[in-house]
């Protein structure tokens, strides 16, 4: 029987992704690091297959996602190449993940003939599957409170129930979640980015304090409604402020907002270096690497209190965390950066803050947490 040392159980749309971001990118990079030494796999069942393990849950996968999964399950090594070509055609070329050497499975049948040493749930619905699956050790990567109604909606109670699964050892990425589950003695790791991919290209002092970049995404949990209202207040208060945005948002935007939609890696870096401030209005975030990316490029990160951002943002020192989702408060936070001395101080402190948050340190912290725990229980690696 073949062995998988690490099997990441991920959402059905996750592998390969058109553009892995946030928590999904964390999983990709951990897998890329681990494959150098271990046999690593992804299990990405369909939403319906995961739902079959969740009580009273019914989902329907969109047809295009079903077709995509069907193509990928039969494409073999040509699949990632096809996705890369699509990204280029669509103008979405981003930092590319390397799936070579990673076993990608699209159904439980693919697991036949494999013994799994460590199985890792990556989202609340995958936790139900992992709970009943065969593996020597079971982990649960909890990146934020997925039981928040803004995230899991009508399934909040089902998401919350997974946190009582004693079979799954929790791994947390921020202090807030770590403290929430302190009684379970969770493991602790940190998150990082490819710092070389987000360089400071434009001196902080040369920026005007009137260039605002907004992260604008369709998901209600990401707060597009709040961002648009804040932009309206900012424009009314000072029409000279230039406002650009990027992200998956497809709704109407006002004429004073230059929405770029999906952007390439190069375009994103250019936008960060153009901006004096980057605004994120999420309701829940586990960490938000966008903040570290912005800081690394010299922009001041202005964010709502979404939880995980407090891991690295000290409001008024290296960025700004608003105390509410009030568009007026958010607008005032952005407009306060017209004070050049204040903006430059925050941006420089933010740049220094970003330096330790590398992929290398992230992977090192994961290996350390796993290694120490497994040594403490006498698990043979």
C-alpha cells in the first residue's frame, strides 16, 4: 500500500485554483514546502460529496465548476498548464503554484490503495469528512472563526459544531483564534508571503497621501458595501483623492472609482506602489496577507477590525484599524493620511513590520508546531 505523509482536504474548487488567495494560498505553500521531504496530496471532493458528511446540508455545485472538475480529474499533468494558459488569456497571471510531485485526488475512490499518516481539514465542511476518515493523525487548520454568520450564513451552527471534534488537533494562525480555543491546547503557526514578489518600488516620501486603493470583492464577508459607502464619503469630502480598486466585485461602481477587477501580479505590485493607503473592509479575516503585501510595498494599511489583522497591525503605529464599520469613521481614517508626517511614519513602520512574514518563516513555524506536538505524543514521523 502506498503512503501519503500529508493529505490536505480542501474545498472542491480549490485545486487547481484559477487564483489561490488568502487561506488557500497558505495551504498551497505548505504543500510545496513539505513535498521536498514527504509524500503530499490534496483531496478536493465536490461540494455535494462534502455535504453528504454534514447533517442537514444540501448544496448544488454550479455547472461550470462541475465541468472544470471533470476536466481536471482527467487532464493529468496537462491540467495545471491549461489553467495557466487561461490565466494569461484572461489577464490574470499571478504568482504560480507548483503542483508537481503532489498527488491530487478528486474523489474518495482515488484514495484506495493509500495509507494516510496525517490528514488536515482546511475548512469547516471538510472537517466533517476528516472526522470520519482513515488516518493516523487528524488536524484542523482553523484560520478564522468560520462560524461567523457573515462567512457561513445559515450553516453557522454546523461550522461551530466542528470546533468540538476532539479527533482533530487544531492548528491556528493568529492569537485571537488561539485564545478562543486555548482549552483545546491548539498548535500555533504564523502566515507569510513571497516578500520578493512585493518590492518597494516607489519611495514612501514621494507619495501624495491622496491615492487610495480599495480591495473590492463580491463576497459579503469581504465588505464591498462598506467599502463603496466609505469611498462615497471620501470623494464628497475631498474630490482630489484618487480612488482605485481591484478584486472580484462585478457590481456597479461610481464614476470616481477606477475599478480594475482581477489584476496580474505585476499590476497588483504597481497598484500597491501607487497607493498611499490600501483599504480592506472585511467582516472576518484569519490574517489577511493583503495587509502584509501592502506594507511591503510602502502603502499604509487601513482596515476594519476583522479579527486576524490584529496579529500584525498596531493601530496608529504601523497602520490603522477602525473601531467600527461606519463609513464615516473609515473615511476619516483614510483622510487623516493627508498629514504627510503621520502617513510616512505609519508606512515606514508597516514596511518594517512586513519583513518577518515570509513563506520561509511560515513553513518553518508549521513544521515546528507539528514536530513538537508529534514528539510530545510519541508519534513516529
